[in-house]
C-alpha cells in the first residue's frame, strides 16, 4: 500500500480538478440543450400530453430507455470514432464532453418529462380557457411551474456527470478519475486516490447545496 504524502500530490490536484469541472460544466450544458427539448416532446406527445401521439411517444421513449441503460464506459467506447471525427481526438477532457453529453441527455429528458407531467391539470385547463396556444402553455405555464423541479433535476444530472467523468479517466479522459487511476492505482499511491475522492465528494456536495438553495429560492418567490 502506498505511503501518504500530501505535499507530494498537491501540485497534481488543481489541473485534474479543473479538468473535471471543465468536462462537467460543458457536458451539463450540451446535455440540457439535447435533453430539454426531447423531454418536452416526450411530455407533449404522451397519452396525457398536449398533443398525444402514441407512436412518436413510444418510439422516443424506447430510444431514451436504450441510451439510459447503456453503461457509460461502453457508450464512451462506442462513441470514440464520433468523438475523433468531431474533436479530432478521442482522449482528453474535451473529447469526453461528447459521450458525457449524450449519456446525460436521456437522463435530462426523463427529468423534464416527469416534472412537466406533475403540473396540475387545472392550471392547464385554465390556460386553455384563456385561449393560450400549446407553445404559450409550455413557455408561460409549464416551464415556470416546474422550474424548481428542473433545477433540482439539473443538479442531480451534474452530480451524475461528475461520477461519469471520473469513470472516463479509465480510458484517458483526464480529470480526477484519470489522476486516481494513473497516479493512485497504477503507482500504488493511496494518498492520490484518497485526495481525488475527497475533491469529488466536495464537488458533489457543492452542487447539491447550490441546487437545493436555488430550488428553494424559486419556490419561495411563488
């Protein structure tokens, strides 16, 4: 078992931490860009949605379930050619953003669908009675009503992405996972592994606290 040397690992931590934040931040943005419209479409076309379309809903729902069920490591390997085509490389923090975004997008879609489905039907009927179109109902009723839940769901998505980014280190993704594997596991440095885990836990806790605070703030303003 490796010897603990805190001073020896300090220079390694800032770069790895910034890489993890870089991967998580941009993949959360792209996952939201992909997942939010998909989740809205799932809700709109669901049996209880604004425009029920069973065939379209069932097709999209199955696709979402397929991508959600794929282990991230396998998905990342499958997307190596695509990452190389888009970025020019399949390794490093920037290349990992692509599989991270695609892995998280179905998760975001389900969160959005679930949040929209929980809106009281009476609110929708009132909006209909006032002559609102489907797009107006989505923009002015559904999204404002579900914003606290969506923020909480986004925080949960970011937490999952932090975990995915750590797994990405197993195949050269960079970040804290890569640090823990290359310097901790391969070199028998338990101090590096412990330091990486502690920073990941701090990041997760910070995201959870921020998500909870923002969600409560939005609820209090209603």
